[in-house]
């Protein structure tokens, strides 16, 4: 066991008591044994901490499970930063794990194996399926060939696999923070505390890509994910706040990471996407406008953060854009969630968006694939 690197697994929780037994038990059942669990509670009021203290007393006494209490809900970004700072000094890797998952028994072993085999890789993500979207693992696998990315409008999309080193390692712009291994030596801090929740995993992945640090998903490392467990478990006010932070953080990523000339090319499409969300759901008007106003009011801070991030850049956008979709909204997402006139409108906008990328010479995923053929 001494020959295997020590791993700190951070599980951040906010009123997720109903999911904890499944998650913790699946971690304790891992074939890889050299790890600790750091449970960060974001001021839950559902008895999550008491449940942990009574159910896993043996692991707590053995210092295998540590519980940290935050006095307020610090969100996903700061909460995980606190856990990252609290990880054991002997941890070579830190793994972020959502509180609403069931990890397969070899999940952690596969993540560590990839990190050990390829020391240039900085972030290793999990191959997961959302229970709310797929009925079972077999159906998920049959959808294969594509993984998540973002569009130039900041929306979710799927792009074709780009394998790195071996077929089971898929190179992406970012890997989801719901089951993510981080090579600790490469990152002093994970996230910007201002992000609170949503798009923070894009922030981390993109910051790595700027430094030419590979980001991959190991298709062998599998887990089931409830999908939006924390959001479902909390009230309407929290969900409205998350809408605000999601919109704000998408804009932040655009302003922080693109080269200046490309910001001007993609920002109009992102603002159009924000308008589309409001048209689709008028209840999002207030948080969407609030997000835009927040960015305007914090333009000075954003400029300072941008300068600091851009100073770390070692690669140009032309090497990163092939990992980003040139559409406004992913076609599969448009098909699954919309129909009729909405779907037709999205298809037309996606065509226009790709035409814009071609005209402005943005080498996005779809255009890069065509070049290779």
C-alpha cells in the first residue's frame, strides 16, 4: 500500500442527506484503498452532519473520514477550495466528488492509474451518466462517441472524441467537477471563489489548457450521477441564485480566457443565448439581467483577473478552440428539450453561428474535424 499514492477525496454537501449513504458507501467500497475522505458541509439544515457522525463513526475515529463545517453556504467553488487547502500534505492527488453519485468499485483505481501513467496530465475526469437523462448504463454507453464541452455561446454541447495517448482517454476543454482527479502539484487553488456554482469546472479546465496542461476523461472510470441533486433538494430561492451564478460565470469565462480579439467575436453570440433563455423561460429574466449587471459593476476586478490569467498563457486560442463547439446550442440538447418552432430556430441559429466561425476564422471543433478529413 505504501507504493500507491495517497489521495484526498473531497465531498461537498449542502442538504444532501438523502444521497450520502449511497455516495460514501461506494467510496468506501473502492478497490483502491489509500485515501481519505474530507466531507465539507455548507451549513446544511437537514441533519447531514449528524448522519455522518453516527453512520460512519468508525471511519471518523480512524481519521479516514474528516468532517469540516462551514458556517454559511460557500457554494461549490469556495467549498471545494476549503477542502483542497485542508487535504493531507501527503496527498499527491485530490479528487472532487459530488454528494449524489455511486462510484463503480474500480473508479478511483482507474483515475489514479491514468495520473500515474501520464504525468503530463493535470486533470482526469470521470465517465458518468446522469440518472435523470438515461435509464441505465447500457443505454448511456450506446449513445457513445461524444462528451461534453461548451459552445462559443457558453452553452452545453457534445463534440466527437479526441483520444489522447490511448482510446480510453478522451481529451476535452474541461472535465466535470462531479468526479475529478486533480494533480496537486500543478494547482495552488482550484476555483475563483466568486463563481459559487456552475461553470467553475470550465474555469479550472480552461485555465489548465492555457498552460498546456492536458485535461482528459478516463472512460474506464465510471459512476452513476443523480444529476442536480443539491438543486433538487433545496428551495426555489436557491435555484434562482444558481441561475444567476450560472449566467454570470459563463460570461466571466468568456471575458477571462479568450484572447482579446476572440472575445469580440464570441460575446454577441453569448448575449444572444442569454436572451434566448429569457424568451424560453421569462422567469429567468431577473437573474439573467442581474448577472449582466454584476459583470458590468465588476469590470475592474474582471480586468485584473484576466491579466493574471493571461500571463499564465503558453498556448494560443487556435490550439484550444478545436475543443469548443462552434454552434450556439448543442444539437442533441436542442432535440431533447425543444420542438416545433423553437427547435427550428435553434437549428438556424446554429447554422449561422458556424458560418460566423468560418468567416471569422475561429477553428472550432466542427470546422477542425472537417479540415482533417
